[in-house]
C-alpha cells in the first residue's frame, strides 16, 4: 500500500470544496430569482420549472457527497494495488 494518493485526495477535496462554495452563491442567486418569479402573480409559473429547480438543488446538494465517495474509491483503489517488488 502506498500513501502517495493521500495528498492528491486532500488537494482535490480542497479544490472541490472551494468550487462548491462559489457554485453555492450562483445556485443561491438562481433559486432566489426563481422564488421571486414564483411570488410574482403577473407571470405564469409552470410545474415543470418548479421540478427543474428542485432537481437542480438536489443535484447541487449531492455533489459534495459524490466528491467524498469518489475520493474514498480512489484511495481504496490505490491502497489495493499490489507491488511485487520484482525488477
């Protein structure tokens, strides 16, 4: 088992975390506009738009979990690599 993958996982999770923070601001602004459009009685609001915004929020919330699961899979795959030591 090698420990060479641990720094890669730490750095990648840090970068993904920063990316999620920036994307969180964007998703928050999109959902705020959607909520404003929903409360405006002069505009029609379709159920499909509501379902799409719900799916967008759910997918964004799942991205952090998928990053952690992917990092765990990468560490397990790297840890199970056998090295024979033969030349």
